[in-house]
């Protein structure tokens, strides 16, 4: 009896804290989204600073994304938001026809001239890293942050979440020597972030976006076409497509 009572008493304050945070999110969506981004940014910065002391660029990057994935799992579990942010059942998905254009843009051009030969172990590392990247970046930015921003309206939520997604890439200054490359990553992240936010809103799911995100990153590594011009063309199309999908969209209340 003593043990059951103790557990019950400990769970009540935790539930109240989660409820209080959700109330803050609803009342102050933009400030809350920026706050979540800031915590994630600082946390990732600290992890990368520590990891780069012992690992190379690839290793530090894998550790960083691995830790982010664990944080995402903890956050969604604590708030009970797995379904609400888009990690949901197929019966809740809608307008999947809207995925055809992004799929063609992401999958077809990189394969036109075939792919580079790549060692098996390197391919496994790329697959694992990009899968975690897809889950984490879609989960945080088109999931959690977009969810928090939904009361501001679909278009504003998409734009703000894309800006925060772009800004998150500034942590790459720690593991990349060339600031110009990092800046280009930020611009590209805004473009495809906006397109993917629109798709998340219209399709009501993250699962196809996780897959497309992973394949986009992977194919840019193994395509025989020049990766940077190809990526610029792809993300520009995705951004324009996102704006088209968000035209005249009304605000839809966020799930609890």
C-alpha cells in the first residue's frame, strides 16, 4: 500500500507540470516554439562540443543526432504527443496524393545518371545516420514545433518552423570548417522545411516525410550529379510547392 501511494503522489505533480506546460504552449505558441528551439539548440551545442573532443566530424555528428533522438523520444513520451505531432496510424492520414510531386523531385533526379559505388559499411552508417536525422528533425520541427505553432495559423506555423529549422543548422559550424557551406545548409533547410511543414499539415502525418527526408539526404551523397546544384533545385521546388499547398488554409486547432 505504501508503494502504490508513493507512486500515485509522485505522478500527480508530474501530470500537473505537463498540463501547465501545455497551457503555456496554447497561450504563447510563438514564444513557446522559440523556447523549445533554444533549449534544443543549446543542448545540441553542448553535446557537439563534448563529442568533437574525441571524435571526427562524422562521429560527432552521429552522437549529436543520436542524443537528439533520445531527447525527442523523452519529450513525446512525457507529453503523450506521439499521435498528435504526426507519428500516427495510417487511418488518420489524408491527401496522400500530395506526396507524389515531392517523391518524384527527391527520388528521380539523383538516379538519372546512376549512383556512386560505396562501401557496405559506409552505406550502413549513412542509412542509420540519415534515418535518425529524418526521425529527429521531422519529429521536432514538423512535429513538436509545428504542433505548438498551430494556433497561429498553418502558414505562419510553417514559416516560423522553417526559420527555426534553418537556424538549428548553425550548430554545424562546430563540425564544419566552411561557414559558407553551413549558411547554404540553413537556406536549404528553410526551403525544404517550409515544403515539408505544408505536407505535414495537409497529410496529417510525419511518417512519409521521415522516409523522404532520409532518402533526400542519402541520395545526395551517392548521386553522380553535382549534389549542390541538384539540392538547390529540389528544395526550391519544395518551397514553392509548400506555398501553393498553404494558400487560403484556415487555422485548424491543434490536438491536445
